[in-house]
């Protein structure tokens, strides 16, 4: 996973640290709090699909945000 801020500051994280069983549980709990109820199996399936999609489309932008003052944040899987 690559997070870039204004194309100057870049943070890199191994995807296996972000997309794993531990974070799947954390993500499921946070989604449950916000009203979207997923089962453990559904969450693990979602994590597996993210891993597969990363291999097929390595330059895919997960999130791209541009602020009104010109700041730009891009998160790539």
C-alpha cells in the first residue's frame, strides 16, 4: 500500500500488514458500529478479494482526495 501526500511525501506499507485476519476483525467491528453488519466470512472474503485485485491492477487508486487548498492525498493498494 502506498500513501502519497502532494506527490512529495510517500509512505509505503506492505499490503500483508494491512490486509490480514487481524485487521479484517478490526474493520468488521468498525463497520458494525457504523451500521453495516458483515459476518466474519464476508470480511475475510473482502480481504482476499483486495489481495487478488492488487495483483491484477497494481496502480489502482483506493482513495484519491483533493482539498480546496490544493492538497492531494492518494492511497494505492
